C-alpha cells in the first residue's frame, strides 16, 4: 500500500503536461499512473484536475542566520518558503561568520540542524582572504557553489577585485566547481554615488542613478571573459538587463559554461517604482525601465534565463524606515521567497510564461545546476516527493497578515496575485496548505550537492 496517492492531477514537468496520479512511499515518488487510478493508499488527495508541479528550488536566499536573526531566521524563512511552494532553499554565505572555509561552512550546517521546515542547501563564499581554501571548500563540503561580489556587499564579506576573482575562478575550474557572481562595476557605482551625495541629493531615485546600466553590463562582460579564459563555470546572479541576458546567451553559444539567473522583483517592478516605494524597493542590482522589464519576460520564455531565484534578503522595518527621508541610510534587500511562485504564476496567467518553462527555471534547472538532481527537481519515480499543487484560478490580494517572513513587510503588500500554491509537500509530507504552515520545525534536511 502507498503512503499517499495524489490522484486526478494535471502533472506538469519541464517538457510537458498530462493527466495522471502520483503515488508516494517512504518520501519518494514510487508510481506515476493514470488520473483515475484505484491504487490503495493510506492517504488520498484529490487534485481536482489542477496542476501538480515539482517543488520550487530557491537557490538565492539570505536567511541572515546565524548572525542577523532580528531580520530573518531559518524557521521563519522556511515557513514563508513552504507556503510559497518552495521545497528546497539554498542559503547564501553572508552569515556571521560567513561560510568561506570548511570550519565556517560546518558551523552554518550545525546552526541550521533541526530548525528548518523544508529541505535546504548552503552555498560557500569566495573572497581575497580565502583563495587558498577554495579547492578544499569545494571538495570537502557539500557546498553548492562559491559566491563572489564584484562590488561592495557587506563588511564581513568583502568584494573581490579582478586578481582575486581570476584566482578563485582558476581554482574552481581545477576542481570542477561552480561560482556565483554578483556582477556590477564597483568603481562606477562609487563614482555616481559620490557625485549624487556631493550634489546634496538623497531622494529614492538616487539609488537607481548610482547603479548605471553601463556598470552592470561591463561587469557581466568582464565576468564572461574571465570564465572563458579560466574554463570555470558560473551563474550570473539577478541579471536585470535584457542586454546582459543576450550577452550571456551569446557566451553560452560559444561554449562558455555560464548560466543566467533573474529574480521575480526584476520581472515585476521598474525603476520609477522607487518614487512610490522608496527604501522598500532598495536592492541591487537595480530595476530598469518598463521596456526592459517586458523584454526580460520575453527572454525568460525564450530560454535565455537558466534559473529564477528570489534573492530573499529581509531587513527590519526600522532599518528600511531609516531611508524614507534619506535613501542612502536604507540597506539593500527585500523579502521574496514567499512570493516567488505567485509572481511567476501571475505571469503565466497573463500569457507571458508557460507552466512548463516555469517548472524548468524553478525546479529542473536549479537541481541540475547546483548538483541536487540526484533527488530533487523532477516528477519521476525514485525522486523525492517534493510536490506543489496549484490553483490557477484563485485571485489573492497579498496582505501583511499573509507574510511569514520575520520582517513582516513586503513590497508586494496590496498586490493581487492570480494563481497560487495551495498545497506543498516535502518528501511526501504536507508542510503547507492554503496559506498555512502545517509541517513541523526540524523536518527539513540538509541536502548536499552530489560529488
């Protein structure tokens, strides 16, 4: 007898959709059958013909834990993830201490143990101070990547200049590792920021103007050149310019091992939204104009985007409020893990994106890129039963009471979503249903990359 049978579903994968049922045993998908199958199970869930997709893998998450848990922590962040249809989250290394060597990586693993509602992985980090440890970090941990900033990030995790970046990429190429790259030109940001401050400006649009498009595009091109020269593999994170996506695609065509990530907020907001949202839309890289936003959707559907990540990075409301009168005082970052799928589902209902393509960039590709495809990212027999049931007809206005992130605010407050996750399963166990967490803290497991 099966543990659970989800019957009468529209099963959606990255290659197509079909009416069917999925049987689950011991946390794994054990059978895929017809929609009206009469297989016996301890628990039967009738999907009512609604789409059933593999759980989302959000590989761009800043849980701020350990170290900055007033902003977010692992329990709150993974509750938000569960309700949002994310079944695996991969935490970035900007914790305290940052995960930049074997010891600090294991410290983060221990800090997370027994506290997550969903499964999780952990990225490592690369700075000028740990170049000699990059190969060991990759070979002796389950790190899913090594993250680098080409521009200022936070004091505890300094950005890399070209010499350090080139060395880190060379080491990663030697061991078959993967880099994550935040690509912006630090000198151009500093130039524009200093110019704006000298003029006395502190309005929200200063944030946009201090991150010129030329600075992002130049940094992407430079990163691509170093990847080509070293033979390393990388994901260019939160790509917000259509022209940058086209540059990455061209590099892929000539054999560079590179992937492009973009984010839901870059698909939803534009630069002038800073005038009304102010510090609550302060993040980097910055939004561009409406024409660029529409082009991002087009390139996403055409296959230029490899993966979607939320870049979930909450700050307290008090920290953000500091920027209401002076944008320079607000930190960079917004919550986003709970709203990642709703933003994309709205795009599906608006005809901008197919469900199959959404599954590809939120499940199949992240599992493949980050070395989790031995157990995650597919609706196939033998894979973890990480499943999300969708209601594509429901319309939901997102309110403060919906927010599970510890920060308790969101730039999406008041927005109407069309299409929502209504049931989330992790390894065959229901962890969220109809916007409520029903799972247990500590159920989530650490998932290392395959070696």
